[in-house]
C-alpha cells in the first residue's frame, strides 16, 4: 500500500462535461516503537511550542511506584514527519474479460442476492453474456465487477451501454462500462510535518499503560508547562509495537 493524498489532475479536454474527477483519501499507516507516544493538540501552535522545548519532565502517580525519586521521568518531543506523494503516475489498462455494472437499484435485499441475479442474467448467451468466472461488489461502492471466463464477451456488452436486468420483483436499467485496472508506474515521496501532532520518545515502562497515558495527557494539557488542549493521545509501552493511522486534517 502506498501513501494516499487528495490531488487534482489537470489536463486538456474538449468538453468540460467529459472531465472525470479522482478523489484520493489520505490514510497513512505509521509504525510506532515501544516507549513512544503520539499526542495531537487542538492547536498547531501548542505542538510547535512543545517541540521547541524538546525535553519535558513528566510528573507520575507515586501510588504505583516504590521509590519517591521515580515519580518523574524525562521524555523527548520531536516533530512527527510522514511521507506524502509529490508525484504520482498511474497506468490504466482496460480488462478484456470484465465489465463494470452500475446504476443498480437500491433494494432491501442482500448483496449476494443481487450478485446472483446479475450472474444469472449475464451468463446467458441470449443476453450477450457467457459463463461468469467471478463477481464482486467494489468496496464502498454500489458497483459490481463481473469477469467472464472467455475473451470477446465484455466488449459487445460495453458497446450496448445499458441493459434491462430483472432484480427482485422488477426490471431495472443498469449501466455497463469498461473495467479499468490501475498500476502505479511512478511514485515520488517527500517528507511532510504534521502541524498538530508531536512524537514523544524515551518513555520508560514504569506505570501501567492506562496510568502512563493519563499522566502524559495531564502534563501536556497544562498551559503552565507549555501545553494546551489535547485532541488525541496514543501510547505504546516498551517491548511492544503499534501502528498509528493518519487521515486528512479537516479541522
């Protein structure tokens, strides 16, 4: 999987109506090592202030510790940088044995039943079809990809553009389009700093996970220590690993 980011692809088209939009939602998975934490503040200026201070002494709850001098720990605050694409090229190819079926009706029937109806219809030669090898709903979409066992079946169906298919108790016009497959031919990345998120390092394993998370949040939300309102905090104890998921900041 590659990092995703919303982009605008600009090009020349004869008619503005022929332009297609492509929306990429950023969702970047970042590995977290043990003894670290990610803290996201409501305001970017607070995160910057915490990074500039670098070293932070965090007061801990002494109830879980035997010695009084263990009630404070030193942690380091560093910028959180992730890799985002600066250039992306995708090579599109049309599948010779697959079609994309869309404009399906919104019916109160299971998706498997819809797939069965589509396979039954498009597997018949009198409807211009052939034996169906596979069928699947596209993720987060009401579109279906049908793949035939033979070549030469998809193209005539695509040329027809739409067909009336019996689904449930009625017949509905569905759209038939080419099924395009995309392969990344070139991807260039550049580092990008998260404006509201700070990476904390060097956290010792001296408290339970919940207690340490609470102690960190209490410390960094206090304005007297350079902090501010905390939006989110994730802590990974020493000896373990975690994965943080970054999404587009819409705030």
